[in-house]
C-alpha cells in the first residue's frame, strides 16, 4: 500500500518573549504535517499495522523538512507528534503514526532517549490539534512540557488523516515552574 499525499505544510515560529524578559536566541518551534488519504476510511479493517511501514518514509521526510527549517538538528531539545483523523476514520488509524512519526524524528536527531509525546483526535475540516512537547532525552524535564499547534484550513476531509510532527529548540520561554532542570539530565533511561 502506498501513501497518497494531498498536501504538506511546514510552519516555523520564533518566540522572543512571553511577557517577561526576552529570550536570546528566541525559542524556535517548527511543525510539519502531511494530509493523506485514509485507506481504511468508512470500513472496519482488522489488520492495519502493515501501513506503519508505508508511513515511515513520510515521517522521515517531515523530520527532514523540520530540521531544514531549523538549520541544525543539534538545536532540537523537544519533540512531539500527533494525528487528526477525518470523520470516516477511527482514532486507531491515527495511532498508526506512533512508530513512523516518533522513530523518524529519533532517527534523524540521533541518540535521543525520551519517548515522543503524542496526541490524536477525530475531527472535521479545520480541526486543530495541540501536539504535546517533551524533552528529547529526559521525559521529566518540566520546562519542556509544552505544546505546538497543527492543522489545516482544508483538512482533514472525511477520508483523510493529517499526520503531524513538532520540534522545538528549547523549553517554554521564561520557564520557572521548577522540576528537573536541563543541567541535571542524566539521559540514561529517557526519564531523568
């Protein structure tokens, strides 16, 4: 089975401040999404896992586009993934993005340790999704708990899925809610 891509979008945000002192350099958050035809829309299919292998090149392509927008994979400190399934699909169809989306970013970024946080939903055209972000090497780094928004004005149609990825060059601007600091990461188990 191939992946029928209707459109791809990439967005780069630079956040200079959040009401407090300016951040230098600014926080950069990049998102990329692809809107694809859902081959399982409108019917129940028991065996769907095989489609994950077909989605892997798409995950790599989106990861490459985000890294190109940032300019340097070494700058990436946080990541996340998500999917918006059109109304003729199932939430489980969006779950097929876990491996191709997450592992693609991990492959491109090198030896990351932490899980890639994820969100998925079902919705009509214009649905937006907040992708949760977390530190790439230690899931308990509270300053990097954040989110990046994905969506498209014309997607997903009922028989489509919008698959998205997000990367950021740091944690929240002016983070000061405590918890494990970046300077205390051990990076051994993906948690601390």
